[in-house]
C-alpha cells in the first residue's frame, strides 16, 4: 500500500486582508504493488548505501494519457 499525502495551501486571505494561510492535508492510500516493490528494493541490498524516494507526481491530461 502506498500512502500519498497532499497538502493544500490557500493564501487568499493572507494576500487580501493580511490573514493567515489556510493549510489542509489529505491522505490517499493506493494499492500500487509494482511501485511499492520498486521502492522497497533497497531494503534487500547489502549495507543499504542508497535509497529510493518519490520526488514528484504529475497529473496527466487526457491528451498526455493518449486518450
């Protein structure tokens, strides 16, 4: 199971009236066994001198998906 944590920051009040930035966090648990196996692979390597991490996520448009 992969847990994706998404942070939303709404700075409208801060920009307009000097209020605070409204910050919310939502988590999504997604079953992606192939990605999970790939990310866990360094655990099986001797001495663990390297690691893997997700550095970004992109939402593809229908055109990018080839639809």
